[in-house]
């Protein structure tokens, strides 16, 4: 985490700040610390089960332990941190059952978003989505997984903004940082699908431009379900290793 200031990108800063500030507007210092720890968790630099030593963190952020504790409490509310009684906080672990439940909610919301964009978004709003595609391809060519991820997050946020239903956006936002953690994990594990992921995103924008709701919904469903499948396959491999079935 020593080079964190250099690693956190503008998109990640904006997204983390947007979610965390909506949860707690009382202390910018606490939000800043939570943002940096949360980004490290989402991007996998802090792994599930890792200890979060408040003494070490207070030294890293050059502050007292109080704002660090408050930042961890904020991240606990978002599902990224577990704070057990009388024990050191640690990065939260999520079961595969919880992952499936989150993705079940997410896929249905995003399918609704896609249908609403086709039916209600202006041509100008849809054109704004195409502006994300070239930078994403350039970052993918440079093997910048984090950059592609945060650009993808910005793309999905823009979809929610232009779909014309504020409640859809509010519910998607309420899924919060835990969803970002799973989405980053899926992208990291699914590097072999990087080209397909980008091609599907380009086809999705094309479906919006053609006002083809059936194709837009189908592409959205396929993209989200593929992300879930990647996580499920990884969990299966891990479980087999733990049971000794895989060398």
C-alpha cells in the first residue's frame, strides 16, 4: 500500500468519494482514509481475511487511530470490513451464496436499465457512452486492468444516469462497494475474456444506437452472468484445492 497515492486513479477517486460521501458527510479526513483503504480492497491489494491494524494504518496516514477506526466503521457498513468484538478488524469475506444473490439483483437492474435507455434516452446521451470505448481499448492494450475496471464502472454509472429512472440508479448505488469488489475480482480472474468483454460493450452501445431493446437486454444479461460464472469457477477451484482434490 506504500505507493497508493500514485495508484489510485481519477475515476476510482471520484467513484469512491461519491459512494462514501453519500454514506458519511461528516468528516472529509475519515472519508479520505476510507477511500484509500477501500480502493486497496476493491483492487485486491488487500485480500479477504487480511488484518487491518489500526496502529499501522494510523502511521501510514499520519493521523491518530480515531479517524482510522471511523473509516473502518464506514467500510464495515459498506460490507468491505469486518470488525469483531475484542479482535483486530480484517477485510471481509463473502460467501458464494452472497455473491449469487448480489448478482441476481444486479443483472435484473441492469437489464431494466438497458431497456429504459433504448426506450427513453436521447441520441446525445447514448452517444456519450461511445466516448468510453476507445480509452477502454487503449487501457486494455496496455494491460491496465485497474484502468479498464474503473472506466467500466464509469460506463455503468453513465448508463444509470441516462436511463431516466432515478430509483434504478439509487438502488444500483445502494449495492455499494461490495459490488465493486466482486466486479474487479471477476475482471481480474477473467483476463482471457478481455476482448469479448470489450466487444460486447461495443455491441451494447450499437444496440442502444439502433434502439434494439431485445439485443441490449440480452447482451447485458450475458455480460453480467459471465462475470458471475468466472467467480463461481474460481470458487470451485479453490474449494477443490482446500479439499485436496486439486494438486
